[in-house]
C-alpha cells in the first residue's frame, strides 16, 4: 500500500542525494526556495518561494508566462475564494457549495492541460504583483522565453522552440529553423523541412517529435 506524505522544504533536504531522480528534482526545487528566501529577506518565505519556483520553471521548460486568470485558492497567501451564499429561503446566509467563487490571479507556467480555476504556478493578483519585481530581477540572466511583463530592461529576447526531426531526410533541429507554411485557417506555422521538400500538412504525415527544446535569440 502506498501513502502520500507532505514534507516541508527543510524535510525534503534530508533526502538530498539519497532518492530517485524524480524526487531529487523536487528536493532541488525545495533547496532553491530556501536559498531564495535567504537572499530576499524583504519578502515573505512564501513569496520568495514563488520567485524560486518561477526560475526553476524557466530553466526546466524554457518558458514562463504572465497570464491573467481566475483561481479559487492562492498557494502563496493561502487565500480561499469560498462559496456564494444563499440569498433567500431556509438556508439564507449559508454557503452554497454549488456556486464556488473565484478571484483574480496570475498563471506563470505554460501547460498543455489546464484545470479551470486552478494555478499550476502562480498566485492571486496581489501576491503576484508583490513578487513581480523580484521575479523580473531573478529572470534577468536566465536563458528562457519570458513575456514583456517579466523582461528586465536590456534583457536578451529569447524564444523557446520544440525539437523536431524530418521523417523523410532525417534532419533534426528546432521549429525556429523550419520553413513557415500557410495554415488552412490563415496565419503561418513551422511545417517545412529546411533540408528537403517535406511539409507537414493537415491530416498528413508530421515531423517526428523529439524530446527537449532549444532556446535561441529571437
């Protein structure tokens, strides 16, 4: 039988170097949060931890966001939106669990799958605004794609591209090197091999997905 145990960052550090690769990644992130809190005493440990997690995300995925959204819970200040209350009837004033409330928040992780009103990496708008200057400074030297809201003055403009391989000639590279084609509904997309005439078309053969990404100057 397996069990789920929630450990503090300090407890996670006890596993450093003595765990699986997946767990080690969690331990490394915990260490980054502790170290960031030590270098940013003007922020709460929770806000400093958010800054560290954004830097970890940027290094791990090559990209971070600053996207306004709605959330029910803030992982930084622990604020909860709660539920609307009945306005009439015998349950007037009681919470209506069929009507959960939300508040303004900011999402900073780029995820293919999203859970409505849930933050993968972010905070309520107040916490995000408070942490934003520190996040901008922390990302200044990180080679990753960041939005204008998180770009420090003079920061190099980086772009993340997924890696691909051509099924016809064997070319390997990133999407930024591929020829752009006109999409069916308009616009352009990276769909042409730069080494041969192969093109990835709707309902046709596609480029082979290669694990990883490249971050290049844009």
